[in-house]
């Protein structure tokens, strides 16, 4: 039995205003080919299918076309929501999709059995899936008066761990019942969308903290040791959790930003002959090359010439770090790429920024700051005392988290 584990497609995501639908389509077409070539039994998609909770019509078209075609090739598809997805949007067609053996879990319900999917080949079960979607704060934690930030974080970790214990325990009971009926060696596979402790991220990958603060990053110990494989989503860099070969992030299939430009993107195939999986990473082809160029004007021009000689169609992020102030930097670079397929997505002129700061005390623009940095600047401006900062930051993070978790499609 073979499964493919993928996640974090972020369909509909753009890069500095540039639509990327061709990349997404090329990836999905390639994935269909891999599913067929590998004679895959099941496809698991661990969250962040879409980049926003209100995906465009084009993003939806790519999604539905793919899952319908994939359902004709493999025996089952399990899709769980990520923090970028709208639970109600994903859940809306789930009854119809179930007819095609596509199982969608957008949110938890009062009945934990809803998160257990027994995949079958005709009437023969071959895998038990603990299909746990992204667990929102309100799903797993009750608010109490007088809680500190540490109290909130520890309760979140405990809530996540208890949820997995309950769901996986139900799966184990199901496995035992199937064994009593003569179905031996049926693996239990968990899915999740969370931030594991020690996980690696890269600047510019768009991965944001899921909960209030960083203490709520979960350890491998939240997953019961009888699980045969755990298919995680959220982190864009392929990696094992705490060195465990069977607990994996597959990573995003295409670079979500220039920080990921040099990553090897993967999907994961887990093949079960008994219950212990043989795990293989399959590299995803590069469908659109991204290049980050940094240096003096001569270094930038030299690298552009090299790309031109390769007939490259790369999208470029350029950071000028030379000592000379160049007011016409963009114009000079655009002239260099004229009549080529190279495309400039962003130019950072550090010398101009430094000059403006020193001459006019120019502050950073909002484009240069993330949400947390904007709030920290406010605290600095109002000269908030250090002992008050942490409580204010915790309250701010809580509010921001609530905004991100709001399901805009729910009535």
C-alpha cells in the first residue's frame, strides 16, 4: 500500500503582485502523473490547500479539477484544513465529494469519530487515517480569568495533545476490531497542521505563528507511539520532527517566496508492506525559477548577464548593497533585462533607504515590517516600560490570532 503525502499548496498565492496559476497547474499535472506512475493507493493533503479563506474562482477551478481527476486514479483522498483555509468553505461540498472517496475535514466536531477515515479498496480496509485539521485556539482551550501568557501556551499544548490522544485512541480501537475480523497489519496514519518544536523556517516563506507566542510549538510526544506515520503540514521546508523518520513535514511544493528559492521541494511517498513504512522523498520539478541577487551594481549586472546567457526566464529579487547612491537603479536594471524573459519582482535599494534615514530620519515603511514589528514600534514610540511589554505583546498576539482564525465564509 502506498500513500502520497503533500501539503501547503497555497493555491492562489501571488508573488509581489504576480499571479502564479501556471506554476500551480503545472505542479498539479505533475502530481497526477506521479500518482498514476507510482500506483498510489491514497493521497493525503495536510492543510493550506488555498492561500486565503476566500480563494479566487481560478484557484477553486484548479482544486476541483485536480481532486476529481485524482479520485479516478487512487482509491482515496483525505484533505484536512490548514490555518490559511476556511473550514466552512472546504466542508461545504464534502458530502458530494465523499461519493468520489474524497474525505474532507475542515474543522473538528463534537463527534471525534468524524476525524477517523477508514480507507478501503472496494470493501477491504487498507489504512486508518486520523484526519485532524488545524486546531484553532477556541477548539482546544477554555479562557480563564487571570491567565498569564505562559498559562495560555501550556494549555494550548495540553489541548492539542489531548485531542490527538482521543482521536488516535479511537483509531486504535478500530484497528483492533478490524484485526479481530482478520484484517492484519492495517497502519494508522495521523495528519496534522501545526508548528512542531525545533521546526525550521526560512525568512520570507510566509509561515506565521499559529498560536499565541512560541511556547505552543508542539513536540513529537503529542503523537502516540503506535502511529505508523504522521503526515504534517504548515512548515514549508521538508523535515523530520525530532529526528523521527515516520513523523514528517513534506513542505510546500513550490517556493512561496524568494527565501525558498534554493530549496529542493518534495512530496513524500510512504509504502507499507506490513506496518513499517518505507519512506521516499520525490523532488518536485522547478516550474518557475526564482533568483535572489545581492551585491554591488557590477555584481548585479554580472549575475544578470549569466542568466541571460542561460536564456533564463527567472523572476528576480534584487538587493543593491553598494556604497554609491543610485537613484536610477531600477531603470538601469530594466535596461539590462530588456528583450529577455527575465522579470523583476522586487528591488531593494539599501543605500537609498540609509540615505533617507540619515537625512530625513525616515522611518521604515509598512512594507518593511511584519505585524509584530509594527506593534513593537508602537510600544517603542509610547515608551512602554519593559515589565509591561510582555503582557501587552501577549494580548496583541491573542487578538491577531483571533482575526486570522475567523472564518469569513461562516454565517
